[in-house]
C-alpha cells in the first residue's frame, strides 16, 4: 500500500531532551516536507526537501533540523525541545514537488513537551 | 505574500442538508488550489484540486468546488451532507518557491453534522 508513515504517533517528553520523529514514504517521491498544525493556524511548513541531500527552510524552521540521506526517509530532529514546540506534526510527500503536485500526508505525530 | 482565509471556524449542518465552505486566497498569479479533509485522528486527505481549465472541479466523496477569479474564492460544496462528513476541512494554495514547493493552508473549518 502506498503510504507515508510516521513514528512515533504520540510522544511526551521534557524540555531539552533531544528527539527524532521519523518519516518514511514508499512511493519513490522526490519531494518531502514537514508541517506543524496548531489550532487556529492551520498547517505551517517547517522544512522541505526536493531530493536527497537537498533541504530548505519553510515558514517556521526555528528549533528544528532535518536530513535527507535516503530518498524514502526524512526525519525531523528537535535538538532541544521547548514547550512551544508542543504541536501535531505531519510529514508529507509528493512526486516532484511542484506547486501543482498533490501532497500525501502521514497520520501525524502528537508531541507534548513538558 | 500569499494567504488563505477560511472565514468560518465552525459550521453545523443537518444530515441531508447542503453544505458550502468558504475559502478566499490572496495571490498574484493563478494559484493551484486544494481542499483537504482531516478526519479525527487522521492525516489529511485530498478532496480535490484546481490548476486550470473548467472552474467547477469535482472531487471525491461527492464534493465539488468552484474557482472564481473575480472573487479570489474557491468554495467547497456538497449537495447532501452525510454524518461521516464531520471533519476539519482545509483550503490551501500551492506554488513554486525557488526550487521548492509550498502549500499555504487556511486555518481550517470544523464541520459538525447533526442528525
């Protein structure tokens, strides 16, 4: 089944403890992206990647890192999480990354930082 | 900068009634427009999208949307709502930024369906 998977689905952590949220897609898509969803704000893009080793900032990149060493994986790293990073996170992928491309979303990761 | 406005935070409709969710965008060129739906505890699923051509677009689950350039709108409609349509709906504008892609989302509209 074609899909985007994320792990973990739920995570509670404490301020300053490094964490990684994994994202993997099995559709051979070039483009991958991370969003965070907050009430009343919709989804905002954190980082995106057009291909292996090619990443760039979205609208809200502060406090996050990403890497794209393999085409299928695009992990999101929080080196020192803070409470304002408590949010619902979505990974997405699309075939080529053009503005017209449909993005396919993972199920989401709900992160709570205490 | 482009933006997307969904004026209604919550909408409640009776099962079987018609539905219209509003979306207005701000963008200089012809945008790529999307409607996504998020069911409780789920990721986002594409309902429909508009790139060019016929301004009335048909999507999945009986939804349609109409692009009106003069009003900068892309409203989502359904003639008869089912209880399973209760979800949050997001309008989005997609465009190329440098060598990347960007989806700009509205804040979402939560649809409640009463029986």
